[in-house]
C-alpha cells in the first residue's frame, strides 16, 4: 500500500515507509528552489520523527541558499501568523496534525502564511518530480539560526478580535489537552493573557501520544473525566499542531468537532458581519448561523488551502471546516485552535452563558463520519459512478459528491490526507440518518 500522500498542503506519509529523510530533503529542496530567495521559518509539532525530519529540511533549504530560522516546537498557526506579519518570507511546518503518531508531514506556507494554491503547488510538485533543484555555492549557503518568537505579540493581536476584558473578568476555569503536541508551548501564556485558571493534561511535548491526535468526542475521554472531577467551565482538545479544536461542556459532555466553527462564527459575526466560507463536508449548523446574521454561506472543497483561498477570492473574513477548524483572515491565513478558543470564551463571557447553553441554541442534527478503505484507482471510479447515479438530484460536485435533501445530506469524497473514501452524512433524526447510511452502504457493496 502507498504510504505517501502529496496534496496542496504539502507531503504527508507514514514514517519511514513513505516519509523519510530522503523524501523530506527532496521536497524541501523543491520548495526552496521554487522560493528562490528569502527567510524561511521552520517549526515542528513535537512528534517523535520531527527532529529527524527537521534536520533534513534545514540542510536542504540552506543548500539552496535560503536562510533558515529554526523555531523548534511551535504551533503551525503561530508560524502562519509570523509569516503574515512579515517576519519570514515563507514557512514550512513539520507536523502530522490530526494523523496518527507514526505519520508526519511537511506543510508548505507561502508569503502570506497560507497553504499553497493550486498554481503554486503544481510548480513545487513539478520541481520535486523533475529533481531539478538549485544548489548554492559553498560561500552562498543559507544560514541556520535559532529563533524565539514573540508570543506576546501574537496574543495581543488576538485580543483585538474578542472582548479580552470580558474574558478576563469572567475568570474561566478550563481543562486543555494538547495531546503532547506543540500547543503545549503556548498554553500558559494564553491562560495568563486571558486570566484563565487552566488545568492541562498530556501537555508534555514529545513522546508517545496518549490517544489519536484528532480532536473529537472519541479522543476526549481523559479530558472529559478530568473536567467532571474538577467542575470547570469548559474543556478543549487540540490536535498536534494546534490547528484544530473540539470542545467539552461544563457537564463533561464531549461535543462533536462540528460545533467549533458555528460557535466561533457566532462570536465574530455579531461584531463584524461577513459571508462564511466552509466546505461540502461541514454541518448545516453553519447555515443557521448565516441566517441569524443574514450572511451567505459559501461551500468549497475540503481542506485549508481551498477554504483560505476562497476567502481571499470572495472577500470573506471568516471560514473553516467541520474538523474543528477556524480561520480569520484579518488575523492570519491559517486555522488556529487558540483563536477558536478565544472566540468561544468570548461568546461565553459576553452572553453570560455556559457552553452547554450556547450549544443548545444551535439546531440539533445527527451526524456520522466514516472512512472506507478502497484501492485508490477504485475510489475515483466509484465517485464518478455516484455522480451519474445522483445526477437527477443536481448534486454539488465541488469535492466528490454532496447530495442535499430536505431532512439530511451526505458527502462522499476521496480523502486528501489518507488513502480512504470519506463519507459524511447528517440528518434531522436518527431514523433519517440510518436510512442515508443504508442507502450509501447499498451503493458501496453493489460496486464491489
């Protein structure tokens, strides 16, 4: 089975079968060759293979003649923020994000701190496949410098988009699980800035992950148990590079990661109306938020690159996905779990409501997310087959196929980060959800 995945976000694979020193060196060389010049910030998320891969990347980028700034363990969104502020000309984050700990990735960030768009990505991939890398002379090799970022500036700017005073006065008590990832380096500063009493678990950086790093109810058991025991106001679960976030209520109920974007949007849009960019695989809850503020919801392909570049093209200020991801264009060009936390604490403080009260005001839907293993070549044939089958229903074909019905919807698409078919369905009642699942399973098995 292939264990290397190449997409606009970069290159992702299982270590060492797919992603290893040689692959990392070649891909970093291609990116540096594409950039030609400038300062490149590089960070890792703390997982076991990060140090090994980072040394390969440092050497490759400096060999092309670009200066390397080693930020060590740092959340990807902080690097994106720094690039957006002009500290670096581009960046590279070595992080598996939500993938299991035996996977890692090289995520490429352009001059704005965003994931590459399709044109930029194709240029880098062409260089990578051609192996026509630039090489600097012995006296033009780029410097490798340790860099300690100003986290205070990051938090101060974040405070401009929420009512920091209200959050501080509320004196919230929160539980946070960064899953041994890079988010741990920022938690104490974040808590101090917003006057939070914070209890962290799994906040040692590196080593074995205590659970899969994807923020969702299935991985929230430890944090939920701790929150119940201490009776705090909320709990937060981060992925390994602090780009995704899921929530736990004051009652200890772990919420679907689908709640993060609607709640963050409720906080932001009350003060700054804007259209909302999301994907074809995100809950209808976001339409409820759009209707509340009279703004459109525009759906695009799954992935940070698609969402952020659609925000750029449409002028939308806020966007995100049902994976627990939120981007605010005025802040940075990346998904940021700390910004998401700030939005949700802001909403709780200003409305003087608990997290469970806020979520109860959103529509109640029933969702199921599935992954179906299938040979890569067969995945695309199956999706093409479904497009023909469901053509009378005028499906959304932006990414795979999304079929809308009065009481539910489903999206079936090839994953961009794993070699699987992703199936997401949502309905108003458990019975309608069950009917959708039966319908899709019948299509799957009849195609085998």
